[in-house]
C-alpha cells in the first residue's frame, strides 16, 4: 500500500527526516514514533503530497506521490488518503454533514448522505449531523474528524498526533475508533505520534 | 457543498460585518445611480423642451430667467415686450416662425400660456379629445393637466394670478376647455394653452392692479404686450446675426435656449459633480472595507484553507472561495444600491408629480448605469483578487505545522 524509497527532506540545509526504505502492506496499522521535531509530521505531509521531499520516492496504492504534478498529488490525496490532523481542523461555520460532504466532493465522489449517516452512526455521533462544527466538544470534533477521514473509504488513513491533546480515557477511545474504522474499511492506518501511551497498540512501528 | 455555499456560510457566520460591508457599498452605488438618473433625465428633459425653439426674444433682464420662464415655464418672466416691436422680429427674413407667448396666470400650478396655433406645432402636439382653441377664453390643456385635474372638453376652469396655486383668482373670467392634448413627453403636457387675446382680456379687467409677477396685458397707453417670442431660424446664419441684432438695436433681449440650458446644467453640474465625487469616495471606501474584510477573513480562516488543501482542494478552488465571498458582497451591494437609488428616484418622482413638477422616473435606466455597474465590478473584482491570490499561494503544510 505504501512504498518509500530513499526519502530525505532538508529544511534550511538541515535534514529533518530520512527514511531509506519503508513498506506498509494493505490493511496494516503502523506507528511512526519519535520526539517533537523528529520529522514525523514532515513524513506524513510528504506521504500526503503536501510537502515535496528533497529526495526519494513515495508510492500510495501503486500510484506515485513524488515526481508528479501538484494537481496529480492533490487528486491522489483526495481519492486515496484520509487525514486526521493534530488539532482536528473542522470547518466551524458549516454542519458536521457538510464537513463530510466536502470530503466527498473533493474526492470527486457523488453526494452520498447514506454513507455519511452510516459513518456517523458507527462513531455514535449520528445525532450531530446537523450541528455546526464549531458547537462541538473536543471529543465530538475528534470523532467527526475520524468520520471525515474514513467517509470516502480511502485505502490509506494518516493520523498526525490524534491523541496528544486527549486525556488517558479519551486517548484510548479515539485510538480504538481509528483502528476500528480502518479495519472496517480495510484501510492501511499510519499514526504519527510522540505519545508513548499508544505504542503498545501497534505491532509495526517506525522510530524516527 | 459548493464553493458558493461555503462562501455564503462564511459570510453568514459574521452577519453584522457582512451587512455593514454590503450597506456601505450599496449607499455609494445608490447615490451614484440616483445622480445618474437625475442628471440624465434632467438633461434629456431640458434638451427636449428647448429643442423646438432656436431663440427667445423677451424683455431685458436675466437671459436664463427669460428661458426658464418662457420655454421651461418654471420661473417668473423678466417683463413684457411690445407686440408691434416683436412683430418686426417675426417679419425678419432669417426667421422661419415666431410664436408669441403671453404669461401671467396659472391654473392650479400649471401655467396658462397665451399663444397662437403655431405653439402646438413647435412640440408636434396633437389634440386627443375635442379641438384646438379658436376663440378668446377657450383653452386646450396638456395631457398631464387633464389627467391630474380630470379635465375634459366642456369643463370650466378659473386661472389665478402668478404661478402659485393660492394666487388671487380671476373668478369672473372662466376659461372653457375645448380640447385635451395627447402626451408628448415635453413641457406642453403641463401647460394650459389659450389665445393671446384671452390673457389680454383677463388682465384688462385688472389693469395694473397686480404688479408682480408681470402679466402680459395692454398698458395704460393701449399698447399691446406679450411676454416673449419663440423664434425658429430659417437659416443657420441667423444664430450668429439675429441675437446680436436684437440685443444691440432693440429694447428687447434675445436668449438661446440651448446655450442657457447648457449654462444651467453647468451651474447645477458643480453640485452634481461634488455629489458624484462623494459617491465615488463612498464606493472606494466600501471597496477598501471589502478588501480589509476579505484579508482579515483570510487570516482568520487560513487553517480552514489549509484543511481544504489537505482534503484535495486545488489552489484555484481556494482562490475562487475567497473570490466568491468578495463577489457575493459586491453583487449584493450593487443590487441593493441600484434598488435604493431607483427607489429613491421613484419616490422623489412621485412627490414631484404630486407637486406638478416634471416627473422623475425611478423605474428606468440611465445611460451611464451600465458603466457604473461595470466600474464597480471591475474595481471590486480587482480588490477581491489580492486576497484570492494570497489564498492561492498559501502553503498548507507550513500552516498546519504552525498550528
């Protein structure tokens, strides 16, 4: 599902991340672990096509994410990758349903409210579909962010520090939701974190 | 979830600021649209009313006052001129036609004009009901006079001295309406026309008892007078010679309606120009406020834009989102402004129609309005482009890293 070869990214003359080779098979869950500043987010951004690495190649579901035009990267990201970001990042002025519709639309998929209801129900937030995103609690917003990442059934889900802002109880719940959703859709899950509380939940780890 | 829907959602999330930006732009557009309507219709009206007359010969005084009183019928005459002296002008070989005008009275604010049959020909006026006047104390009324006061052939009306509705009346000398004119869109629609002899007849009874405003009437010496002569040239050369001849060799003055109308518009134009500048400053301020609003909005939601990029949105979509927001403000402001400007003109037009002045039409387009709208859109669009380009160039990865 994910193939990385000879990846190196420099910033201001300094190498911020270096991954000589890394393969993650379809349906696997992997952890990218490392302290702050170790390049975890840069690696995820490079996999997602948001950052162009200085060297190396990345392939997602058999398609090149590096060495292609920005438009191709954007399209590949929209169709193949679900992102859960560190600080949730929902669009506050629209509803939960509309946040998920945007993800469908940008992926070029037809509007599918049944799928949205299904995902929201599986995360136990079906009643929030009509609520404005800015009215949600942190925990609710976390679930909506996960729902948005999986609504298009992407083969790859990237989660950047999804639990670092949560207490122990919510940290466990959020991670379980992510793993369950990835499993339900058969997606590959890559979680980048410095949060040692979750390292034992992953058999496959990349330490930076 | 379209780009436009998302732009609306952003605008709706800040209702007060959105309304203020739209209102600011709307007030500028409304002022400009109102001024365009007013000036274009005033110019058109003046040109239409003045067109049939090449030269007005009347008593010495202000030439503008002579034109205003004898052509546009909105001011007091400068005085009277002798009928015999005026006939000498009528007979001049450079004169194609000369129409006498004898003023002094009005009917409910509408001027009663003593004249002859050639006056109808000046404005191509046709009798819609009844017949043209023939005898003393017969009148034909303009379409607007007939409509406002429900006059038809056979009706009797009584004039009052001067232009004021409450002036002293000539109850003992009623006029008989013998005809109603078809609408022409010119000043004749608001006039009451009668033979010159009627005016002389009415004022014979009063003699010099009512000195102001001047009324055409036989003087004590029995010399017959009229207020002015409306002249049409036989040849273009007359424009250069006839006014000079009248002004230098007679006790009368000659004034050109075209020249005096232009002078009047110049005088009014200073005020109009000031207001137009004021409207332009208002619109520029509004454009600036939209720019500030969009730039600050862009700053506020830079993480939303970064998020949209992570979801696969192309930079062009982010730019179009910012543009859609600005254009929505722009379109709303222009539509509201045009509605306000035209509404105000329509309301003023209704009020003016009540008072018998010329009707200002609010439900019409002024020639310059398309240009106004185009200029506002061009300026506004250029203003919106800057934040749109900023949105286009935003780097999602660095923004998310800062968060």
